C-alpha cells in the first residue's frame, strides 16, 4: 500500500484529475497542473511505476446493464480450523465484484451485483457451498456516491 503523505502536491493533483477522468489526455492534465505535456507524461509514468496508479477503468451504470441489486455479503468460516482459502474458492463466481479481508466477526466482505432478489438468494447458496461459510447480507437501497477519488 502506498501512503499519500510522501506524494508531492503536483502528483496529488494529477491523481485527482485521473481519478475523475481516467481518459484525460496528457495535454489536459498539463492544463490542470500547469505542467508541459511531456512533464505530465513523465510524472504519470512514474506514478504508474510506483504503483500509485494501478490501472484505468470505466464507470459502469449497473442499473442500465441489468444488475440493479448490489449486496454486501459478510462471510465467516463454519469450521475455523479449515484452511483460509475463501478468496480462491470464490474467485470464479462472476457476480462477486470485490472481496476484502476484514477484522471483526466476519473474515471477508464481498460486494456482489445481481438482477433480482431470487438470484441473490441463489448466489448466497453457491457462496455457502463453495467456501463452507456462513453469510450475513446487506442489500443496497440507494447509492449516493461510490469510488470517490482521494484528494
């Protein structure tokens, strides 16, 4: 993990601009930071090499894609003496968008997207069977903001 405390202000500005629009050109980044296009290009490459920029992606409208139901699924092993390999066991379940190891009562929190409550119920059964875990599920009603950039 990279700390932002060691990142200078110009690089922070580049990161903030790219977080808002990952397709922003080097010329546009230069205008936003007061740097030349070549200077911005060098800084972006350095930020990528340092691991501060890990990739670029599109922001998807999941409602329009037909996946309006988002759920956070907390899981914990039924038998804690078994190997802790839940992420590997669940890797191929495509409805699971994210998997975080967490501290607390549960071992992991999963973020999943599905079309309907019935499909969520089926997903939960598949998760329990694949990883031998118990689940606790929270369904999202409204998303006010998501993936906000750190500035």
